[in-house]
């Protein structure tokens, strides 16, 4: 493709979850190590799409972005990786447009393909993709994968097919990455896995570590930072995790615990391995062990066979669980999954109606939950600022993972993305807390 000394430009486009973000930072690191130079999409020779296949809408967005890129720059090399790249139908329909497909679980292929492409024979051994030190655009918030893959095979979900079976990184490797992030002033450290509480690491001495062991260790490191983590499966969430969360002062009280449905019939069809009653008991236990815990969840509407009665059970479970945040998702049929063989029974209009009703329900509860913050001062990390007529509109996230919104005035000592700040909360909405910035 080019001489061995010439630098090649590349651009990484990320779609979907934080795990994809974390992968993309390692792709970038690897390309830089090979002599690549990160650049805009327009100026790049190699463009890498880190794709998401969780829902059809995400898939459509990526496909149109790839087509646009190919039309705009016929001479570039397009690489598709992430959760769509393994799919035979995707490979077939995009084979004229995409140059290389690298499935998410086969990252050593990525290394070899890039070496071939660039003609560079740099001695760069990558036994394990995750040993690569990520190249991060920002350091105040970091996403650190602790495990990848999933063994659960929920019937609607593409992840086990896209990312393979569960593999945990060693605790030493994770801790080294965490320490480096802290040294670079990380304020918010996200530990990531498809199912973090099935983490099983083994250290050099042969001792095995579970997720709470890892949380305790990260919590014991010196520095001013918060630890957050995603996602937890209800079937593996136990007293040890809840007790550890309550004991570890740097660990956010937010537990994202997707329930997916309130109907036991649907949960069974989804292969979720718990009932709604079991889930609610778990929440009761969680609140006993850790009264300040903040539970958020995901619910899918319109799964094949979901009757109005089943849907009402999802509404009922939201009212009982009193979630602080809920992501409602319309069921999307995914190739290869067990549910893709089930007959769809809920049309898209009805899915939309159910989604809206679910949203109204959790939002009414969430407003009430948020009212306890009125009059309180809370610490947050600034994510974004935007000039408006009344000042600098500033958004951020709190320890509890609440969105905080303040307007900074010129007279304030202006704070920017990545800064710590304090807000005095004056009003609330279902999605977050509003107030004014205060000096601390
Ligand atoms: N491992 C995580 C979820 C990863 S996928 C867990 O078990 O919680 C993130 C969310 O996407 C899921 O919680 C689910 O609600 C949603 N999702 C996954 N597949 C979907 C599909 N086919 N249709 C609609 N939503 C889906
Ligand atoms: Fe998908 Fe279920 Fe695994 Fe989550 S636990 S990634 S929903 S298969």
C-alpha cells in the first residue's frame, strides 16, 4: 500500500456501547504503534467502523454511515469490526463496499490484517488485545473492560454471537490500567463487562478474584475518583456485591440491573433465568443491605408473544421497583438469536404505545425519587457546556449517575468539561436535577 516509513492516516468511528468505545481506544493505540496518524474521516486512508448490532435501528445507522463514507472517498480502506462484522448477511450485503470484516471477538485478526495492509512488519506481538495500552482522547472519564463476551444467551440478544464466550482479564492487568488512569487524573472509572458479576480473574499466584474482590481493590487505591460499573445480571447479583458496594466509598451507589420484563412467561421465553418476584426480592435485599442504592434498569417491550396482560406486568414491576432510571427498548428481531425464530406478535405502532406508557410510568416515579435532592448540594463531573442567552448551559453526572444541569454566569469561576463542580439543587425532572453552581 505504501512505503514502510510513510505514515498512514486513520479514523475510528464508534457506535453503540462503552465496550465499543473501549475497543476503539485500543484499535487507535495499535495503529499509532504501527506508525499510523489519527486524522479526520475525510483525510484518512483507513476508516474503521466499530459497529453495534443490538438493535435494527443501530444497524441501519451504521450501514448508511459506511455507504456515505465509501461514496465520499472511493480510495479509502474501510474496515468493519464490532458486533455486526461476524454476520454472514452483513458481510454479503456490504462486500462491495467494505474491504475487511473483523468480528469483535477475533481481534488478533485485526492486528494481522492491519500489518498486511500497511506493509509494516514491525515486531508487534499481541497475544491479547487487552494488553494494548488504550489511546484515549480524554482522561477524566475512562472505560476499562474487565471481561468480554457472554455465556447467558438471552433469546433476543446478539452479544454472545458477536463477542463469544466470557473471558476475564487478569486482576494485575486491570489494576495496572486503573493505576495509569488515576495517574492521568481520571475522575470517573467505569469497569465494563457484558455481565460484570460473572468476572472471574486469576492473579499470578493462582488466586481467583471475583468482581467484589476487584471492586474492593480498586476502591483502596489512593486518589479522588469515582468507580462505576456496567452491567449486572440479576441472576448473579448477590449479597457480597451489595455489601461491597455499600462498604466502598468510591463506588457509585448506582446498580444497573436490567429486568427486561415483568412477566414470568416472557422472562422464560427470554431465557433470563429469574422471575419478577425473585427480582423484586433481590431489590428488597439490596435496599436492606445498602439503603442508599440507586437502581436503574432496562425493559424490552413487544417481545414475541407479549400480550397486553404481560405488558401490564412490566408496568406493575416498574411501580413496585421504583426505578430511578429506565431504558425502555422496542424489541428488535436479531439474526441468529433464538427469538428470531419466534413469531413476532406486536406491531411497531403497538410497541411504540407500550414504550410511551412505560416511559410515562417510570418518569412519574423518577420525578418523585429525585425530589429528595432539592435543597441539597451535590458534587458532579462536567460533561458538556453550551453558550446560551442566559449563560453557559452546563451538564454533568453525579456520583449516583444523575444528570445535573446548571447555568454558569460570567461572574462564576467558569468550569469546563472534565472538571469537578458542586450544584445547589433547586428543581428536578424525571431525567435529572437542576440548580445553580456553588463554590466549595
Ligand atoms: N449484558 C447486559 C445488556 C447488554 S445489551 C444485560 O444483560 O443487562 C443492552 C440492552 O439492550 C439490554 O439490556 C436489552 O434491554 C437491550 N437489547 C438487547 N437486545 C435487544 C433486542 N434484540 N431488542 C431490543 N432490545 C435489546
Ligand atoms: Fe445479552 Fe443477556 Fe448476555 Fe446481556 S446477559 S449481553 S442481554 S445475552
